[in-house]
């Protein structure tokens, strides 16, 4: 039997705006529960959660880290997710395997963009939610103001479980509204129970009424009791809060000061009493849209939600036991690859520390190293063949060209980037054959900077980033009739090729070659050479970019019985092509695509104005699935969107998002085309 069974396990993802105190709260929880003998501090760079060198350097979370603790015979798994938008992929990983979301709010700043996004993420994932109003010991923090804001923004289900205790005009602790007890905390976060001070009684009465009304709304019998003036008992309230959290009828609010350990003890009690376990939802969603029942005593099945590429340990696969239980040396089948995988050693993880265990129960979270073919989003089962619904990741559109910093880095890049692509599914890599560049796409500039640092620190590969080239193309706009003649004598046998070709614009992607020669003026055996000569020449147009959409009809020419050969006719075709470019008014084409931008209704005008500056054309608008948001449909050139992920984020304070796909090519305006051509010629001499 596992050390903890399913009903004893709580999986909680910490969400919130960057800097609100998520990591500090996680550290406080671990310390109070005895999981650490010291309280880690972000400013000291010694937290359990943010252990990566880059996290310590920057002072905030870059990836979702796992912590676990034991409190009152319950195991609490915490997933500390980053608050910065560049790392939302890590947030999605935590959301996929958590059973509830605890959203941390800065008591001074109140509701921020990250608070709203956290609520949206958790709601989309179908997770029960709770709030922790942090830093309530600060004189500038106003619990009532923040609570009112939460109530207004997120609805009537918001209700407090703990509130600040004010004594002699200062916050001294917190009050448990269910127990109606005041808790004063010492330096270790331990509390002593006191009588509620007179100053706080009015607040207690007001907020407890709010709580009891929410409790009563979860059950008709409790509703009758509440409106009949009867007291709802302690256990009735605890059970009602538990059921209310599961069904979204209650979103509890806690308060505290994570760095002082205030309020954390009380919140831990409520987590063990009321937060849902893995089996609360009864079923898990599958990749095909169906659902499968969760059976703690059934066949084992795990879902890999995170992969870490460690140069020393090897590939580390973080998983959740979705069904049954798993034991060391268990043999499972990867339903993505069909390969068998042996769980030779299984671990629980506390930051960077790993503890080997013999067994993990249904609902628990663990890690296994060196699986041969398993990756993030894979499902491993025993006999049944199915796949759990995968984590969905945002598409990265912030693209840069990557080059090795030095010759010694060149050989390391391909292997290093392959490892990083396993670890971070919000990074895309492409070796673009058209622009001859290695392109890396991420969610933002910070995301790329962190990727660069990891490549260097983990794999010793230093890289530089530059603006990527745009894959421009050229196309002629007029019909022309030209000839190309190649004649060369070197004393002996010479070279002779002569062609007459009609060129015209075509709708084809490349060359549309035809022959209408009459009378054998050009022998048939030279037709392929003419076609090949044109294809080779089309690699560069007059501005140096590939030419597309060219129709060429070979209608006449001449040859020499001795001097004509394939090379001569290839050269003649190339000469005819050059004359075509001089006469057929070629234009520059640029990649354009459809862009769908989802923004708050109030910002639609700003977004449309910005699109106009980017040579975009708005094609229409639709209400978004998210209330209060609009989707703007437009067409825009790729060249104008290089920095758009950063711009849109700044314009909408992180609330906006977009999807973009190149759908074709369009003519570049003459004034812009001339600048592009001049720049190309300058770069290429």
C-alpha cells in the first residue's frame, strides 16, 4: 500500500500576477509543515521552489516547480507556476494535473492582469478555485478593498474564510470565520488562539454573514436553517465549503503574510478539510473527447505533464498517477509510441531534491528518469489503450534568427536545441532553407533570453539572436518576348545555344514550361536543358529573391551541329531570363497571412489603429468566447509583425492574444520594396 491513499492527497497549482508572492507562500507552507528547516527567501536566492540558476539571478519563477508536504495526515502537492506571460506553458502544465487552483493576490496592488488571467486559466481548465490575499501585514494593504474587488470582478461565489485581525489599530493576526476564533502568529508561523478583539467584531459579523449565506446556498436544508435563524454547525459549514469548492459554488478567500508565515497555518487546515482530491471530478477527459472513470483500485495509468532535460540526470519525466497506483519496476506501455517503459525508480520531488519511493497512489505526482521514448503529453498504461487529453500550449510568434556565438558552439547547437524542445513545448525551431537561417520562436523576449541562458549553462552552447530575414519573392507583371544566344569559340569545338522564349506571369508556384517549337529549330534533346537553365536562374530575381509564377514558352531558336550542347542551351536560357527581368516589370512579393486578435472590447479601436500602421486590413469582428472580449479578423504582412507579440502585450497589458498563419504572398508597395532592394544590395555587395 502507498504511504498516502487518494483521499489523503491534495494537488494545488499556485497562480497569480508576477511578484504577488506565490513562491514565498509555497516556501512558507513547506517550512510550517516541517519539509524544510529554514524559510527560503527570494532575495537571498535560497528558495526550494526557485532553484534554477537563472531563477535565482532574475528573482522570479521561470518554470513550474513541484513541492510536497504533509499536514494532518494529508499529502499536499504544490505546483508553483510562473506569473510572467512568457512562461504560460508552464502554467498550463500545472493546470492539467492540479485538482484546484490557489490564486495569490498582492494585498497592496489588488487585482492585477495576472489575477484575471489566472482566473481565466483555472476556469478554462475546470478547476475549483480559491484566493490568498497576501501581504496583509502591510499598512498599505486593504483586505476589504481587495475582497470587494474580487467579488465585483469574479462574482457572488467569492467569500472569505479568514480575515485580518485588527488590534490597537494594527493587523496582528487573522480570524477564522467558521471557528470564530482569532489567531496570532509567532515568528515560526505557529499561532495562539485569542478572543476576537472588539475592533474586529463588526468586520467578523459582516464577513461571516457573507460566508454563511454562501454556505447555505449549497444545500436546501442549510438554506432553510440559515433563513430560519438557526446556527449552522462547524461540521456542516466545513462540509458545505468542501462541496461548494468542488462545484464552484464557493470560492474561498484566505488572507495572510507569506514571508511572516501569518495565516498559512490556518489555510493549511482548510486545505486538508475542504479542498478536493483527484477523484472529486470522478472522470478524466481523453484526447478523443470522451471521458473515462477514475478508479483508484483499477489498472495503473500515468500522464506525463512535464519534461526536464538535465545534462547529468538525463531526461526527467514528471507524471501524475491518473488511475490505479504505480510501483517501482512497473512495466507500462507508452500509448503514443507503442514502446514499453519500465519505471525502474520513482521519486517525489521537492524543488531540486528527489526522494525515491516504492509506490504512488492514484492522484499523486511523481518523477521518473531516463524513460526511453516518453515525452510530455504521453499516456502510459498497462493493458488498456487510450490517451488522456493533452496539455494545450500557445503558439510562439516571437521569432529570431539564431547563430552560434563562435565556431566551437556550432557543433553543440543542434543537440542542445533538441533537448530544449523536449523540455519546452512553447519553443519552435526551424532551419529555414529559403532564408538560410536557424529560426527560433518563443512567447516573448524574456522567454528567448532565458532559452539562451539555458543553452549556455546546461549544454555549453552560446548563441546570438538577430532579426530574421523575410522570405521575399519576385514575380513579373508583363508578357515579354526575348531571345538568348550563347556563342563561344575556343579554337576547337565551341559552344552554341540560341533560344527565343515568351515569358508571362503565371498562377503556378514555380516554372510553367512549355514548348511550341516548329520545324526542329531547337532539337528535342535540348528542351530539358532550357527548362533546367530557367529553373536554376529563377533562384534569384532582379532584387536577389526567388522568382515565382513564371510561364515560359520556348517557341524558336537555332543550333549548331557540332558546337551545340546542353550547357550551351542552359546558358542561353539564363541569358533570356535576364532579359525577361529587365523588360517584364518584376515586383517584390511578401508573405501575408490571416491574423485573429482577441482583445477586451474597450481596446478594439486601439488594436485596429495599430493594424493600420502595420499595413493590415481589418476583415471583420466577432464576439469572443470569453465575455467582454472581441476577435478582430485581419490580413497583415509578416514583415510588420516581428515585434507584434511584445506590442500587443504592452497595448493590452497582457490581456490580448493572437493567432497568425501565412496564407499567401502579396505585392510590396513600391516605396517599401525599393528600401528592401537597396538593403539587400548593400548587404550582398
